[in-house]
């Protein structure tokens, strides 16, 4: 797990108001 990318994803999720489904799918792809 890349903490930096994970935090960036969280920031983008909050900023862009991304749905949980897209957020989870993105995290799974990074794994």
C-alpha cells in the first residue's frame, strides 16, 4: 500500500466528491 497515493486519493475524493464505489475501485486498482 502506498501511503502517499492513498492520501492523495482521499484528498481528491473529498475535493471532487467522488462516490465511494469509484474510490474503492481506485484503491483496489492501486493494490
